[in-house]
């Protein structure tokens, strides 16, 4: 599997774009399936313009759940380059991509990712964590919410979980699938989860073949400490 880079200088406002190819494979005794996607990175200081290790791990999980994704409605928060959302869409999900309303370049790159993969029916919405905007309130019924490395800055944790809590209360059976990189021993969302009456379960990377330094033809995961959790409403709140 080869990581392909191609430079695109066609747009004056974003002159340096690198397209990275990711190939997800399933080689078992009964089937040999694969999926390749092309993801544009803008060579710009914005963090959201790059594929980070957590995105590859989350995309691998989506690939492992591809049979369950078909016809599900999926929202990706803080999508940036949109690798997980694109993989979900290619697996048959109905996907909505979103990013900060104050980051139009990230929203534009979401659209660029869709175009690069022939996905023409995906909505791209401005959603800012912690804000109950018209775009947030008018979302359709959701089955799965995605977030790759959204727990990056501790100052954002409460805004992120406020948004997740709002969405889960509107969609009590939905789940929030998220990957994060361990950057500090003090990193914790437990108190905030309790405050918003949500719970989480860990997903072992071994269970979906993500416990490797290389995934999908990319060495991005490397030796980073990456974890995955699934957040849901506490059982007693499912009737809300």
C-alpha cells in the first residue's frame, strides 16, 4: 500500500494541496475487500487541514463496521479533512460533515474531500461547539456522531460535550464514536460526562485491527497512544 501525494496549484487562495491516499483492507479467508479514499490536506497552519493519527484509527473502526453503517445517518463534528466521514459515506452511510462556523477554509476542505471521492450528496454545515445554532437544531435524526481528536484542547471539552449532550438528547439511541490521543496524565472528561448524564465505554484497538503503527497504507498512527471510546446517554436518560 503506497501513500500517494499529488500537488494541486489550481486555487490561488489555497495554492498548496496534498492528496493522501488511504486504503483499508479486509483479507480474511472468506472475503478480500478494500476501500481507497483520497483526502486533500491544505499546507496551512490550521490544525484541521491535516490528517492526524486519530482520524486514521477512527476510519479503520468505521471500515470494520461497514455492514452496520449502510443507510445510517452520520454526523461528523470538527471534520476538517473529513477522513472518517468520507469512509462512512463510501460504506453506504448518509453523512453530514461539519466544522467551526468561524473556519471557512476547513468547511471548504470538507467539500474538497467530498469532491475528491465522488461524493456529491453530502451536506457540509457550520457547527460551532457549545452553540445551539439553527444548523444544529435543524439536523435530521442521527444514528451515529463522529469526532476525531476533538478532545485536543481541554478548554474546549465542555463545549464539545455540551454539543454531544444536546445531540444525544435529541437522538437518545444515537452513539458518539470518538478517538483521542493521550497527551496528558491529567486528561479526563469523566466529571463532564457525569454532569451531562452520559457514559462511555472503551473500544480496544485490537478488536478492529487498529493496534498497529501503520494503517490504511499510512504510518501516521506510529507509536502514538490512541484510544477510542463510545459515548451514550446514561441508561436512565434514554426516555428523554
